[in-house]
C-alpha cells in the first residue's frame, strides 16, 4: 500500500499556495474536488435496460464496534440507498467489561439488556427489508480462545447463534480473522476452522434448513497463492461445507484497488463462494475520517463475488453515510459506477440547501480518504499534511494557513448542522486544536 509522500502531503496541505484545483479546504494533491451537480438523479444509478438485477445480490455493511443505537440510526439509510444486508460487529458483542472495549468472554451468555438491544436491531432490519447477519468472533482478544475441537466450547459458542436464530435471523457469520492458524500450521488450522464452521452450520440447519453461514478465515485477503495461504485455504476448501460463503477483503487488507483477477485466484484457492468485506471507509477507531467516494473496484467483481459489505468508520456513523452511499451505488450498478458522479449525488441526497451541500463537499475535500491520498485506515490527511508542512523549511506560513482553513470549516459545520454530525465535528475540532497546539508551541 502506498504511503503518503512528503511532497504529496505538502501539496495537500498548501491550499492557499496551490493551483486553483487545490483551493478547497483540503483537496488532495492529485486535484481531488467534489463537483456538485445541478440536480439530483436517481440514486443508486439505475440499471441499464436488459440488466436482470443489481451487480451484487447482497449489498450492505457491518458496524465497527457500533452501539445498538448506531445500528438503529443507519438501518433506514441503508434501505434508502437500496442496500439489503447488515452484519453486527463482533466487537459489539464482547461482554462483561467496563472499559472502552470489554473483554471477549464469548462463552458467557449475553445479558438480558444486550438481548433486548439486538432484538430491536433485528426487528428494525426486518421492517426495512434488510437481511441481518449475526456474527461472533470466539478467539480475538479473548483470555480463553475457543478450541474448535472442543464440543463444550462449540456448544457455548452456539448458544449465541441459537438465540439469534430464535429471533428469526437466517444469516450468520463465524469470524476467525486476525488470530492466525495456530501452532499446528496452516493446513491444520484450515481444517480446524472448517470443522468449527461446519459444526455451527449443522446445528443451525436442524432448526432451519435454509440457514446461511459466512466464514471469515485466518487468510482473508490476497490472491491465495502465498505458501502459507495456499496450504491453509486448500485444507479449508477440502473440509468446509460447500454452502458456506467466505469473506475476502480484496487484494490487500486495505485496498486502493480490488481486482477481478485476485478474486478469481482467491476463489479458486478457497473453493467456495465469496462475500467481499471491503475495508472502506473504515478508520479502525482512529482519529481519522475517509469521506471520499469508493473507487478502484473492478466492475467485473460481481461476476466472481456474490455479496458486498462495506466496513464503516467507528464513531462517525452519521457522516459515514456519504462514502457509504457511494459504496451502495457501486454495489448496485458496478458497470456504470462513476466515483465523481457518485460523491456529488450522495451529497445532494443527504443535504438540503446549497450552503449545506457546499459545506459537506468541503469536508470531503479535507478528508478525501485513503483510497485517494494513500496510506491506510488510520491516515489522517489533515494532521499528516500539517506535520509535513511544519517539518519543511519555510512552510510555517502555509501550515498556519491550513489551520485557519480547517478552523473555518469547523465553524461552518457548527453553524450549518446544529445537532447533526457530532462525531465528525468532534474529529475536525480535535484536529484544529492539535494543529494549533503544535503551531503555538513553536516546535
């Protein structure tokens, strides 16, 4: 993945000294600008005559350590953008803790309050025609990781799936990402993970023969040809129930491009239907926002991949609707998808007045996202650009100009959106305070 180059950052930050194409609150060095269209058009982009249906049959997102309230806030928006799939984040189900993220005590029953909250989420999805997918990760950040070969552990894990199934849920996910394949090596890990997924699916299908399962494996990105990946995925392919879908994040974990070729290669390696878990516009809970349009996704991916799921920002779920709308536009009609058109239409559909639309466009230009600027989910282009200016000889005035412009944008957001976008405004305000502190310290 390409990192932010120093001179790219200087151009990104240098607004007042840049060419006209870079005069926004934070347009990218490649001249990224939001062109607001004169009028709204149907959104997502309608299918061409003769197209039998959307590109991806299932289109949606997951949360990222979201609260039940955040899920409830986003469900109507998903439906409005013709998305039809929502998966809970396994982090949201970690239990019995008082910190920012409770420990993962996957073997414990959910509390009655947690069950009530997620019953509401499941019901809201049903009311809006959205398929809810119930997800648990029984190993990540756990003092007692699940043993796939322990019947007792499988039974303790299944209690959560049985509860969700009792609420009418028909789609489920077992996530085993970011934990490796174990001491036995990749082939043994792949076979063990297949046994766990098969056990959960088998129990689910006792009550509902149509129950569906998606597995997120330990090797969940790339083309599947690395030596360890090949052994793991080969063992998984040979043992996993043929009906199980497999999550795949693309050519990399965080992708500026996701190619049809990599999808074909990975699907051959894993031998199962794929569900794309697109790590955009995710910020992994960091002080960053990625608001630009989805881009770099091959229009032919839908010929290889069955489902599409966007991974969102953590606290800024309301402003996340801007890039999420472009993800919905792509997933619905990838053949006609145009990122520049999509971001303009997304803003028009989400904002009322011309002044509000321009404020959101300027915010997107300030935080255009890692697909546009490089870096990864944690890259904050405002802070990175400011730091580059402060480190460059003779650029202190340009750094002060960046602070002034982002400060003015912060004030506009407070004025134009009272009671809205609180988390996004908090990110902008924190960036302004951080830059001013550095500038005032004389470092």
